[in-house]
């Protein structure tokens, strides 16, 4: 049986804020944006809605170095990875067939099946690395580094 979900004003408002945000954002930041728009919505409701959207595959999530989960509307329904700017938070969705092959090979080598993975490559985008942006720029929280070695580079 498929669970029935009600379409509420709060869900629509959260969807609008996510649609207008090209970068990953925290639940607290999304909540503040909703409140500044005049929405009467609790932080717990925002967390619950974000969790439901993530479980349904409608938004991407990533963790920062300090363990905070950030959220972003998916641009693609297919499996993908992200390039994330550590300064402004801009995210670009990319495909990585070599990563897929590497993950499958490492899993098989160690006897694992039904494997899933996430990859976020963190760097500084062209706009933030330009000389005019360098002095006094604020740094965003970086995504957590992976626990496993990176896939081998191609010769």
C-alpha cells in the first residue's frame, strides 16, 4: 500500500524555496527563508518534510565536515555526483562512470553486494577563485571527506 501524503501550503512553500536554491542549504537556513517569507512553519516540520523528500529521491543530501546535513533539489533523477564550491556552496551535478566501476570493483573484491555510494568533490568554483573574489571571502562549511581511498585516476 502506497502511503498517502497530503499536499499542504507548507510543503508547497518548502518546494518553492528549494526550487529557487541552486546550492546545498541546511534545514535551519531553509526554515529561516520560509519564516522571512511569512510562512508559519516549525523547524521540526521542515526537518520532517526534508527527510520525506530525501527518502523519495526528490532532493539530494550531503554532510558537512561538522556532520550537518545539507539539502538541494535534484536536477536529475539518475544517479549522479556533485562538484561543490567550498566558498559559495554552488553545486554542479556530474556523472562518473569510472567511479561507478571502481565502487563495484571494490565492493566485489571485499564480498559486498547491493552497494550504494555518494561522492561529492569539493573545490572552489571559477567565480569564487577569481582575483576579485579572493580578499576577505567567507568560507562555507566543507562536506565531510570520505573514509575510503579515491578511485584511481585514468592514465
